């Protein structure tokens, strides 16, 4: 496979239709990421999408639909770079395509699975993405209410937290909201059942002190934007795996 995969006409048309303008050199760099993803996917399962044409639309373009959300975010301190955390980065989407076109933004890619972390680190090294750091760990631990005696702590650090395919909104919000600063946003890439998931998560959002700031319709899905109004209660996030096993505010009332 070549060092860079050429973008498809459908990708360019989708970008134009959504108002995304790529600068000179960004398309080849996105193509380089596509090549690295496809090459790695032959050895380890990073994505079920194996056709290059689909990768350009369902991964690259889908990731770039978050650009307007990032464009509306601001750091809490003048002169500081915008800080974004992508939770459950997996094969690098949406974090890496966004980092390629927004080199002025500091990205943290959070992933728990070792083989996926190794791929993310490989891409960052090969593409010399100085604005990206890869962190191996679980959001439940790194977003805990108290700092660990040793290791990284990410609670309340980010202006924007993104996630795709992290579970229903009631689950993803408990994992992502603690990482955002007060006044920051969480952008969840969802499908056509976003409204249904929002209704289910209404109580969870209240418990986490966040509000639904809006939903952005895109050609590939829907982006649910949440605004963090106040500090996350110390009860959340719960222990490893518990948000997924027992979604917050859904069914029985959790202790506390």
C-alpha cells in the first residue's frame, strides 16, 4: 500500500456540502492516516470498515463533522491552546483526523486496550503529530474524584471531550463529563436514535450537572452536545465497568 491514500471525490463533495474547507497539505496527511489505519487493520481488528471509499466517509468525514463544535469552544484562559480529550479512541477516530486539521489544538487520546494504544502511538510517531498525546487507561479511573497516588489524573482538564461508539448517552456521559472543565462541552457522535437516548439519559444528565446544549445533524449521524454547568459530583464516575453494566439514572436509582 502506498504511503498516502488519495481522498475520494465523494469525500471532497461531502466536505464541501458541510462547509469544511481543507488547507493545502491536509488531504495528503489525512490520506497518510487512512493508509496507516488500513495497513494495521490487516493485522489487527481496528475497524469493521474495510473499503477505502467507506473509510473516507464513515471515518474521516464523520470525524471532521466535529470541527464546527470545536470552533465554538474556547479555552478558559486567554492565550492557552484548546484542550480536547477523545475517550475510547480505538482506531483513532475522531481524534486523529481532527488533530491533523487542527494542529493548534492539544489532543489527548484515551484508550484502554493495549493493541489500540500501540497503533495510536505508531501513527503519532510516524506522522509527527506534536499536538497529540496517547494515554492508556480507563475513563473511570482517570476521571475519578481524587487524584491517584501515582499516575495521570484527567478530571476537570478539558475544554471539549469527544467520543464515538462509547455506548448510550447515559453511559458515555458518565465517562466523559468528569473529564471536562466546568463550562466545557462534551460532544458525542451518535446515530439516528440520539433523541431516544437523550430521553433515556435525562436523569443522568441532571445527576452529572450537564445540560443538552443542542444536537447537530450531519450526513453521517448526529452530534449531541452537552454543556458542563457545575462540578461533577464526587460519586461519579463509578468503578470500572459499572457505568456500562448499570447506566446512570436508568432503571433502579443508584446508591447515593
